């Protein structure tokens, strides 16, 4: 922690942070690689700052003056900040000023999007962080967690954040993936340029090497290949952020192929509209479009392989109309198309 009550990297873990350099050296190195630099922080001011009553930059008020008696339910390191006070805003201003000096491009703020202790989003602190970001000299993406964010906060989150979590930590279990259809259907109207409701990380490839939750520990994803196609299709047609949750040095050819399919990425990056079109106990169908194409995703959520029903696809496509299967990279027509259990057929018209 520095003299202004701001957490800084420990030099024994980050030697490049010596002599007060913080993460600037690391940030510069990341940028030279052509990558973006992101950090994960907790809402509020360090409890240690409050106990020591340390200074706040730009004011004679101190940490104890701006701290609120509210905490994170799973991490006791921080107190909330009273941003009704000018000095509370000054604290967040100084924090974002520091991060901008380091070259931070992305900030995930935890314990803020939905509080299990206090109910709903910590709206005042979200506004304060947004104001602080808007004052610095570089663009910074603001991501809020944990989920599930509340639908009634949707318009507020659109105004003040770029991303917000739709779920608690998402792991490689079919029930969690199945329930994501409920969330994406409700949140689809809130997707727009600069606002990306977040379905959470992609637990694919080699995952959980240091995990304490998720039930799997150090393992390769328990999703079947069909479920992985389904997951990637839902995330991309909904336009959720794609945050890989696996270990990159260990990535296998199949997992890499999920992230490098040019047709799927083109869809993901250019959609102007997306929505759930149809749902029953066996099938969920999404329709999306960009300026040039239409896309249809036929999700088989049943426990057996099924043929895409004519009564569904015939309302969207003509019997002899040629479409492209984006995952299998082949042209086809719709009659007699089977989809595996927990699988998907993603086509471009």
C-alpha cells in the first residue's frame, strides 16, 4: 500500500515494481507484445488503510473519514467508500490516476455488480469509478462483478459500465451452461456497442490449476466437444466477451480451433441484432444478423441426437436454400440435418 491508501504490487512478487514503479514496467512490456493490460481489483479502500488512518491524495481527510462499514462477503480486505463525500470521489480519482499511469487498459471491479449482503449493485461506487475513469488520459474498459447482475439495473449498467457479470463463477457443468440460455435471452436487448453483458469466462482446455471452486480442481474441461461447440456458439451469437479460462501454454488443437474459426469470429464481431427466436424442451433457436448476413443457431438441449424439426427451420429457411455450416465449414441445405445431444448447428444464410 502506498502513502495515499492505494494498493500497489508487492516487490517480492513483481520485482519490476521496485522503487515505487508499480505495474508500469509490466504494462509497457505487455503493450510491446501487442496485448492489452488488465487488472482485477476489489471495491473500496483497504481495511489496513482505515486501521492506520492513512492519507487520501488531494485532501486533508484520511482513510477513516471516507470508509463505510460495509464489506465483501468472501474477502475481508476492503471497506466500502462514502462517495457522497467529495473526498470519497477523490480517493477513486487517485486510484484511476495511478492505474492510468501504469497503462492499464481493463479493470475488473469485484464485489460491486451484485451484493449478496446489501442487495443489488453498489450504484454510488459504480458511478464514482465511472467518473474517475472519464477523468484520466486513456480509455479503460470497466467490467463489473460478481453476478448475477439484476435485470432492473440493466439501463444503469449500460450507462456506467462496459461489461457486467450475468452469473456467479461459471464452470464446466452442463446445468450451468443450460441455465445460461435463460440469462442470455433476458439480457440480449442490452447488448450494444460499448455494452457487453458478460456470460463469464470460458472453462475450456486445461483449467483449474489453482482453483478452489468449480468442483474439478486441476483438470481438462468436462464439457464434451459438442457442448463446447454449443457454448462457443451461444457466447458468440449473444456477443458476450470471450475470456479464456484455460492455461494458454497447454492449449490443444481442438480448443484453439474454437477461437480461430474466421466465420464464427466475423459473425461475433459484426452482429447488429440478436435474439432467442424459439424454445421448447428439446430445441432453442437463436436468430442474429449483421449488415450482410443472417445467422441461425439450432441448439439441441435434449439428451438424444435429434433431427432439426421442419416446423422450426421451414419458418426461417427455404427447403433448397443453401446455407453454410460455420463449425463444419461446409455448405448444406436444411432437410434431414441431425444435431447431437447438447450440440448445435450454426448456419449463415
